[in-house]
C-alpha cells in the first residue's frame, strides 16, 4: 500500500549518532590506554614507584586529563585484580569436572589462581597490603573481590557436602573463608621472599588437605 501524502511528509528521525556518543567511544579508548600504560609501568617500576602522572604521560595525555577517568592508581590496581580473578575463574571452569572430589576441585582453583598471581608478584604484594587499609575505598573493593572467591569455594564445598564428601554440619561459607585466609597467608610469605613459588603452592595444598582431614582425634 502506498503511503498517503501526509504520511510521506512526516520528518524522518535522524539516526545519526548523538554528539555524546563520540565522547563515550573516545572515553573508552582513553581508559584502555590508561590501563595499558599502568600495567606496563607497574611491571617496569613496581606499583609504588609508578605515579599517576607517569601513567598519564605513558598513555599520551596530560596529568590533569587522567582524573576524568580514574582518581588513583589504586583504582587501576583493583581493575587489574578483577581481571586476574575473572581469568582465574575462566581457566578453572574450562578444566573443571564437577564429578571430582571437592578437595581436588579447590586445589585446581588455587593452582590456576596462583599461576596468574605469580606473573606479577609486586601486584600481589600491593593487593595484600591494600586489604590492611580499612579506611580506604580500595580496601573495600579488594576485599569484595576476595568475597567472590569465598563464594566460589563455598559453591564447590556445598556440592561436595551434597555428595557426602563433607560433614553435613559443616558451614561451607566459614570453611571457604578459612581456605582463602590460609592461601592468603602463604602468599604473604611468598610475596615477601620467605617462601619460593613452589613452597607457596605446597603450603596452600597442605592447608587444603589439612582442612579436609581435620586435626581432631577420631573416636574409636
């Protein structure tokens, strides 16, 4: 059916991008450059010696311009940690076998996580240190990432409990937190040079095995 003259005379809606859409695209590109620059400087100089001004210069922008996208280098740290966490989860999920024992699944997760953390020990040191700054917004975000790990481990433990691999009275969230704290303790020693990478992995594995075996005497 042909459109009536009145219908054909209606103005056609302008489907071109709004001016602010261009700014959004440029903003995403700027943030990507900032993160790439921060990652490079963290690896070259270490977190403490890389300043936000240096990151801005490496990203090709003025020192004041970077504050439009990020307020501190600690925020960039949290983004890096979040990416590492997602990568660790992805690696674990790809190789995960839900039919395996909960203990073995947890050991595989910690192994995948540590393999990524070991690529940049300095980043791990700063991340651990950030959790001791209770007043800082960054600390809360780092601890929130840690809670996501607790949630994943609790999910694995719950599946194991449903299969009869754990005592039915075990609080899986408490157990998951204990496992995360044990792994964190081993990594603090590793990050400070008191344990080698292999010794750190062994310490985490020993903690997991001890958690599952328990330390109380068995009734005859």
